[in-house]
C-alpha cells in the first residue's frame, strides 16, 4: 500500500554471494538488499559511545538502514556484510574516500569497487557448506563461511578463554573449530575439536585459510595507486578511522575502530 512505502530515497545493494548461500525463500536469497540513505538519526548511532565500546555500532547502523526488518544480520556471511558497510558509507557521505598510505594522501571512488567474481560451482545453492580435501593429510572436511552468528560465538569463546589465561593464544584454532562442520564425514563437535587440536597440520590449516580467502564472496577492496615517480602498485584500501568518523569529530579520534 502507498502509505507503507518508505518516505526516503533507497538503493538496492547487490550481495557478493548473490544470495546463493541462503536457503530458498530466505529474505537474503534474492541476492539483493534495499537500504535507505543515511540521515542524522544514523549519525547519532555512529557517535554513540556505548555502541562503539561494545563493538555493536556497525550492526546498529545496518539495522537502521536496511528496509526489510525481517533480515537477521547474524545470518549474513562476512563478505556480504562488508559490501553493506561500503554501501552505507557511500549512501551516507558520498563515494569519495581519502586515505593515507606510505605517507602519501590518496583518494578513491568507493562506487567503483566491484564484488569479487565467484565461481558458483564451488557452492551448493541454498547451503553455506563447502567441501575441501586437505592437501597434505588428504583428510576430507566440510566447512562454512563465517557469518555474524559464528563470529559472536568465537568472540564469546575467546573472551572466556582469556579469563582463564591471558597468555593463551587460541584465535586460529578456535576459529577453525567453529567453521569446520565435519572431518571425514564425522560431524561430532568433539571429533572436530580433537582433530583441530591434535591432528590438523599447520600447512593444511594454512591451505584451508587460503582456500577460503580465494573462494569466499566479498567486495574487492583493491585499488591501484600511483606514486610520485609514476610507478603503479595494487594495494588494499585501508579502512581507517575517518571511514565513518571524520577527523573533524574530535571526540571519536584515537579510538581504534576496525571494519
């Protein structure tokens, strides 16, 4: 009905996953999300110190900008969420983004960034579950791409481990325990955790991480810069403090915020 239409301009954002990883009839399965332009209300969210300190400011921002309120941000795979954050920045403050690299200032047009090309043959439509044979041990595993729910579970476990011992460094193994779904067909959590702790070769773990980086849908943050001598270099655009928080907002300066 006419009265239910949004009274503000919106844009359709294409997800890097094309919606391929979400079940049929899921609100994300279309591969597109409608987002509204940022208003002063969203600037209130961005400057909310409680949200910043709790690490939930981006979730609050996206929740406010996404038109379909049935979309659960925890179900978004990380690459799709990254694309929405880039879109939010463009809709809020325009496409021009200035950053400093190697002591030199550069400007990039965020609207020219493209989603990574993905091979749909790597995926099973409607399922966030992929197969991989570890190249050295030849163990067959299934794994999933990281989503918001998994990230929160990992963060909670790491926080709990830190309370037990500040010296323990288990981020890599904890992440692997949460994304690996089966080992040679065995889906038991105890089997997966035992495999990661005691049998997963370091070179196999690296191969798995490299494979995930290669195939996972995401927005391509690469750009070409030209130095003073005219030399060209492909770099990853650094997402710094002023991506959402301009330096003119002095009260947020010096806070370490990562996207």
